[in-house]
């Protein structure tokens, strides 16, 4: 009988322990199911080098405090992240009964990353798991890019060719780039950033810098197409870009005389015809040239021809300028301005014109003087004896 009682008691103890064991297991499973994690954006598209910030809520639906040990799993080794809450970097978060806490996951997508889909999880160990997906939409790189939307410019030889260039730093560190050019000898290449002339620029990681490249051709440059290679370099990083300038030619015209002498003489009231030489001393064709003059008041200047339709580079032509002086002009030197103008170029010359008195007036003066002398002599002879 005693043996039976002992056996019964033993069975009761075993049944009690088994009941407690299974009851405890049920409570654990229930507790795990009642802690959840939530974020609204679980599948996003990004480009290389971007930073993604997830706001994750950890919700405790149990009647006891839950300590969530947080882990991020499944990310490639080169991806960096950190978990923060309340301004602190954290690994574990305590959540009140029937309450919730928010944790921020900052995820840095590398610049050098392959295009594709990347899945990972954030978990509160033994309590809840949150699956997340990042779609990298472009092939990443670790380099420097030098680009422009308009690499080709056209203008005449007196133009300043201006290009807008973008310098992008596709690295994880700030870089200082030296800016250089290998343009042909005589070309003046200038770099500008933020309105200032520069020889180097600093660019933050993953950022771009706008640079203006100005190219000034040498004097007497010939018409043609010129390459302007530019380089941005920082350590082992180098980016090159080739710009192009199309020079249509230089526009220059000269106005002179066959002998180079810019002076003449004329009698008051008379005319004098001069030979003028108009020369295209540039490297581009000139069209619609017109002759003009600015003579003294009451003077006249006419040209033959008045207009020149076109003049090829190095070519010259003769224009006859007729100067008519004012008939009342007194003896002396006068300045007459003459010019030739086209839509592209112009030239001026100042002529010194010496005015001489008319011979007729000279003889008339002599006659007047002689008459006066004769009249005085007559008076002297007539009244001098009395």
C-alpha cells in the first residue's frame, strides 16, 4: 500500500512538472508573437551613394516589459549602418508593457555597388523580425566624372569661349582636384568656380561642383577647329574632358593711303581727291563695308564707291575720297575724320588738311594794296605843293 502511495505521489510530481513545463512554453510563444516591428517603407529604390533612414516602431503588446536585442542581418559587408534612439547609438531597447519605442536605422548605400536588389532583416532577437528590401537602380562606381552638356562652341577670333562643366566626386571622401588644360600654345584657359578664378576645387563625397571654363584664342588665330583638353586630378583619381572651339576667323579692317601719309592740302572753295586703301587684315571675310566722314562745318566729303559689298581676307581695294573745302575757310590746318565700318569690324583715320588762300584773292589783295598806294601818291602830288 505504501509503495502504491509513493508511486502515485511520484506520478503527480512528474505530471505537475510536465504541466508547468508546457505551460511555460506556451507563455513564451505567446510573448514572442505579441512583440512586433513596423516601418511604412519596406521596399525602396535608391541610387549609389545615397543614405536611407528608416523609422522603425517596436510595439510591445504584452503586459510586461520587453527588452529587445536588435540586430541587422543580410547586408553586404561593405554596407554601413547604425541604429539610434534618443540621440544614442544602441544595440538593445526596453519597451514598456503595452507600449512602443521608435528606433532609427541609418543605412549608407556604397558608391561602388552593383545594380540590383538587396534584401536584409532587422530583428528584435527572439521576438520579431522586419524584412526590408533596397533596389539599387544604377551601377555604382568609385571614380571622378567631368562632364558638360555643350562641349562645342563657335565664334570669331575675338570671342571668349565659355563652357559650363560639372565635376562629380563619386568617392566616399572629400577630394581636392587640381584643374589643368593642355590646349595649344597661345590659348588662354581659365577656370572659375563660385565666381572666382581658381586652379583647384574641393568637392564633398558624392557631390558635384559647377565649373566655368573660359578659352581665349591667341592673336591672329586662323579659322579652324581647336581641341581643348582639360583634366581634374586628385591623387590617383583623374577625370578628363575634351572641349572644342570652332573659330570662324578674325575680323579686322584697316583704312590708310597707298603711301601711309594722312595729310593733304586744298585751296579754300576747291576740291581735292585722295586715294584711300581699305584692307581686310583679318582671317574672315568682311561684308557690307560702308565709308563715312566727319568733316569741318560747311565742308563736304564724298566717296567712290560709298559701299563695298565684300572683302576677302588679305584683300584690299581703293576708294576715292573727294574733299571740298569751305570757300570761306581761312588759311590753316583742319582735321577731317574718315572711317570704314562693317557689322564685324571698323577702322578710322584722321586726315590733316592744310587750307591755302586762293590765288585770285592774292592778286586781288595786291591790286588793293597798289590802289591804296596810288591813291596816297595822288593825294600827295595834288595837295602836297600847297
